């Protein structure tokens, strides 16, 4: 054959391979409102930047008539491309080919692109649409998952790993995402479970729909397995690009700086947002928006454990990670889920050189049998561990309540905050005035002629003595009590002077966090 003929032959082979599971399967995929795997990659990456590899990979399985089955690309597309102008590695499972199930060669394609991502020190984005381990390939497909999980773990904290769930994902197809940094889901399209409804019915006799078992809302609101919820695949890809704009490409870099933009202080005016009374709720996200560049706050885990708010923003053009109690929900208490949410986010920021800004307004850890039995001690300890371990610049601002364990846990000086600021409204004490007065003045109140009046008097006394920032400031636990309207100026200064911060911890193989 001539060069021309051989090139034509190549094109024909390529055309055949990119058809995936064929017209009928693609029609089924489209009818479900889903893009094809290739369309997804094109939509996610910068135009014309995708370069595919291993298009001609074939499986070599023989059992269960697999030798008679041709599975184009073995059900997964892999390659490199650009996102926001920077290189990334990507894979997308093709549900039209054997349900995107993971056979040995399918796994080999994924592990190869994962190895590239680690060598090139660039993010890995995995689009998952898969029924899990390919049943016909037995232990070979399990081996494939093991190889992926191992690489996910080794890559953790070295390169950002992003998972997108765009179909009914089962078994290993959800355990690999669970090992990555951020999981994105789309309403009505994404489903995650370790085993689907059919298996549950067979084994347990329980009937449940895929949506109710592990749909996008369930994973975003209840389990917290998903960090970002979108209404459509397009919206999901925009979210990924936005996330990527805030984070560095690997753990040796800082996030790219952006041009400085002032916050919209007309819309987010602290005087209007922050209430007069110390027990009135308010939305902490508005406070964040009143401080950060362009009032642009990109929330992570928005629908899960809403009593704490975490997410990215920029101050003076630099990415920072915010961790903030949310007085709108459960008065901003720390509980099992919010502790998990905060600790995980802190560890991501620390691994990827993103300074942490902590906003404090909480009555403490949530008491009660449910929380104690759910392990609030173990989960709550994760926050203490994550903050203590973190060596990125840590700036803490106490707005209002900072009581008891909550005061310590929310990046206090004692967990090595670099700067601790407090508004004059801050109340730093072992517990709230009512509870404290009831305990320390119990006898006096009980013996008084008018116990109610005495209680009120004692609460007032306690408030005056402790419910302020000045006792902590007198000990140097708070560095400066600041005018709330000067918050942005203080934060900019703190971040600028911390830009060369270096802090080390004693050598160890690794710590043992309260997982
Ligand atoms: C081989 C599979 C498959 C699998 C789906 N298919 N899952 N083939 N191995 N695991 C094939 C189907 O046979 C079908 O092929 C095509 O993909 C589409 O699947 P449907 O069932 O028609 O689609 P749908 O009704 O949308 O249901 C999707 C599903 C369901 C919920 C994912 O297929 C399902 O429950 N699959 C099994 C899930 C599972 O239990 N996986 C193993 C997990 S164990 P045809 O030829 O008919 O089009 C695991 C081990 C890892 O992953 C452990 C990690 C710790």
C-alpha cells in the first residue's frame, strides 16, 4: 500500500474506533439526556486542544463469549488537553461500550494516563460513567481497580484529582472518585452506589430506585460524597473550569494570581449583613463576599453540612480557602458532618499551598446522644488535626461567638494560626453566658430571693467580664481587635506578609489522623 492508501486505512480504522458502542447505543445515551464520552471531553477542554491516545486498544478476554465481542477503545477515552489554557490529563468512560465497565485493558488505559499526569505534574480529570468491574473479566478487572486505587492514593496531595460522575456508577467506579479531591454530579444523570438496586433487591429484598439510592441530590446533600451539584452537564463543566481557576496545577506551585478586583461593598455592606443582637442569625457567605475580590466566592460542598461553609475566593488576586461557621444553620455548630467537611477542605488547601482564612462564629460542638453515638469525638478531632497539621498561612477572624472547643478548633492561636483578628463583637469564653452563669452561680441563684432576677444579673456580669475579645487580646491570643470595615485591609496585609512563610513539622513517615 502507498502512503496515501495507508493513511486512508488509518482514517478508516479511526472512524470505526470512535463510533463507540454504535448508533443504537449512542441513541440510548442521548435519549437519557447524556452527552457521549467524546462530546464530554470536547465540552470540558479548550477548543481543539484534545489529543487522544490508545484509541486502538483492544481487550483480550475470552470467557463468556468475550472473544466474539469487539469493544472499541475498550470503553474508555484517554488523552491530554488544555483547560483554561493549562495542560491536564483526562479520561472518559464510554457507557455505550459494555456499560463503560472496567476490564483489564480499560484499566490499563486509565492507569497509563494517571502515570502521565503524575510525571507531567498536571491535574487528572476522570469522567466516570460505568457499571464498575467488568463481570466477564473476573479478577483481571478487580486487579485493574486495585491499580487505579493505588495510583489515586499516591497522587493524592501531589496533583489535583477531579472526578465527574455522569451516569449510573457502581462499585469501583465510585471508590476511585471517593479517593480523589473533588467529585462533581449532575441532577438526574449521576448515580453512585457500591451495588445497584437489582443486587440490593436480590440480597436484602429491599426495593429502591437508583435515584433514591444514590442520585445526585442524595450524594450532595446527605452523604457528602459529591462536592459540586449541577443541573446539567454543561453547567458541571463550567464548575470544573471555575474550580481549576482557583487551584495550582501541582503541590509545588501556587495558584495563578488574578488581577485584583474590589468587592461589591454596596451589595455586601457589613452594617446591613451583620446583626445587632448576638443571637440573631446571618449568612456568613455575605460577609465573605463583602471582603473578597469581586465578591466572588466559589463554594465547595455547598449542599452538605451547611452549618459550615468552605470554598475558594481571592484576596488581592491570590487564591485563599475560606472555612467559616454558618450562623444561619444550627447556629454554625461543629458536628460530625461539618467536621469532616472542614477537615477535608483544610487538608486540600494545605497540600496545595492555598492560605486558609477562618471565620469564627459558633457556640461549640453540637451536644447530644445522636452526635456522641455518631462519633463526634473522632470526627471533631479531624478539625483539630487538620488545622494543627497545616503549615500554609493561617489567618483567623473571630466575628462573634467563639466558645469552648469551638474557639480552639476554629484555627485558634493554639493550633498555630499566624494571625488572629477579632471584631469588637467577639465573645471568647469557655461557654455562652447563660450556660456559664447557671453553672458557676448555681448556688447563689438557687438561694436568691428572686432567682430569675439574680440569674439575669449574673449573666450580665459574666457577659461583661468574658463575652468580649479583650481578655484574649490581653493574653496575646488575639493579635488585633479590628474595625469590621477594615477587615479586607487586614487580610490583604496578612496574606502579603505571609507569602514566604515556611514552617516545618518533625519528620515522620506520616501521622495517624482520626479517620
Ligand atoms: C459487564 C456490564 C456491567 C458490568 C453494565 N454492563 N454493568 N457489563 N460488567 N459490571 C453492561 C450491561 O450488561 C449492558 O450490556 C450495558 O452495560 C448497559 O447496562 P444496563 O444494565 O442495560 O444499563 P442500566 O439499566 O442503565 O443499568 C446500569 C447499572 C447496571 C446500574 C450500572 O448495569 C448494573 O447494576 N450493573 C452492575 C453493577 C455492579 O454491581 N457492578 C460490579 C461492581 S463490583 P448490553 O450488552 O446489554 O448493552 C466492582 C468491584 C470493585 O466494581 C470493588 C471496589 C472496592
